[in-house]
C-alpha cells in the first residue's frame, strides 16, 4: 500500500489521451489559477428627471438644467457649463426597481469637456464624490462605487433612489468646464448560492472514464458573501471506495463551479501519471483547495489557486496498492532434469 500527498501542479501532461494539469507528489512552486464568473450582472439605468439645489451652472439652451444632461444617447449640442470655482449643479433622477436582485456596484456615467471637476452623490446632505482629470475634447467617464459611501455597506434600492446627483466645478474662475450627459448605471445580480465542487474518476489507457465519486461540495456560500471573500485554503474529507485499477489507469480530478440549481461548470482538470496500481484503496482523503472571491462590474468572480506553499492545494491520504512485480520464469538444468522456477 502506498500513501501519498498529491499536489495540484501548474504543469500539464497528456496521460491516457487527456491533456491536464498534473496531480503529482511534489510542487513546482509556480502559482496557477482558474478564473471564472459564476454570477454575472445585468444593468439598470436611471436618468436625471428634475432639478434640485443649488443650481449654479448655466444650461444651453436656457431653461431647466437637467433636460440638457438627461439623454440616454450623448448629445453634445445641449449641456451645462461653468467658469466659476465651486459652482454646483444638483439633479434628482429616476427611481430603480430591482425586486429580489442585489446591487453589486453603482456607476455615475458622465460626459464632459474641460478642466477637472468633482462628480458624485448627495446622501443625507453630504456630498460623496470623485475628481475627474481635465480633458480637451468631449469625453465619457464612469465613476464606480461598490458600496454606499455614506454607510460603507452594500447599496440597496432605497439607497440609490434617495441619492441625488451633483457636479461641482473645481477649476479656477475663468476656466470653462461643460457637461452634456450624466446618469446612473446600477449593476445587479441574483444572490444565488455558489457551490465549489470536485469529482474523481479513473481513466484507462483507451480514454474511458469511470466515476469513483459523485460531485463532492468543497465549499458553498451566497454570492453576496463570496464576493468579498479574501481567500482561504478550504478542506473537506471524503471517503474513497476501493476501486480496482489496471496498471495503466490514471486518476483524474475535475473541479467545478455551480450557481444555484444550475449545471456544474468545469473549471480545471488534473491527472496522475499511469499509477501502475491494482487498486485505489478505500481511504479517507482530505481535499484542500485555495479559493478566493472577487467582484467587478461584470459580475462576481472566483479564483482557484494551486501549486505553491501559499496556495497549497492538495489531496492528503491518497492511498493505492502497486501492482506486484511481473513473474519471470527461469529454466534450471541439473541432475539431468529441467526445472521451471517462477
């Protein structure tokens, strides 16, 4: 019986017709990861629908301010402008309705021309903003907030609906800045449960695979929790049944991500060499994998890392029985007789 720790490695080989990362007895020390977006976002938009106070910028054409910057498609023939330091314009906007979805990020999309200015939200009477660098032609920029700046918590529907839009001219008196468009883009997602899984197979020299285990869930979490996961080496024990092997068989481990009740999505494949074994012994494996969450406007991401001491993804108590050495027949001649020794 052979008991090993098998490491998920960054190098690949073709074993029994399968090109896969190696599941070896040592590490290469070269970090590798698999990346995916198990939870994508969709977008909801909200455009200015009224003027608030103060209103210091000058609308072109004259009239209400918000109607010069409320278009969904940029139109630089109407705009507001200012040459006064600290001039401020404030707008209400359309409400959003997202049902049971959650908000991953809120962007202010603004199109402007001129010296830098500040743009942001008024929440509870406080202005939370970002500064834009000067440009010399009409330019569209996206300013992103992943959390409500007033609370530091995830945005809610009411947070967005109660926030006002504001622009502030920050250049010196006499420097021209113009704004032709401003609106909200809200990135929303379904807060489903994410499942991170693996499955073990034996594979023969002809490429036929037989499952040794069903899907084993290594870790699960709500998407809203996992998006802020800083990363950790997770582990789980799994009972491996005794499985007969041919000497040319290899062991294959596949890792998957599943969102909610969806179909598991294959993320990476690992294989041993041809083991030269007669069986995979009944044993309790401890399966370790380093998993990290992340977020961006496109969705909630996952990163599976392996092959360094920091990302020490591995299987402990990988237990198998080697095939016995081949039988060699010998002829021994003596006493006038021929003896066959095996």
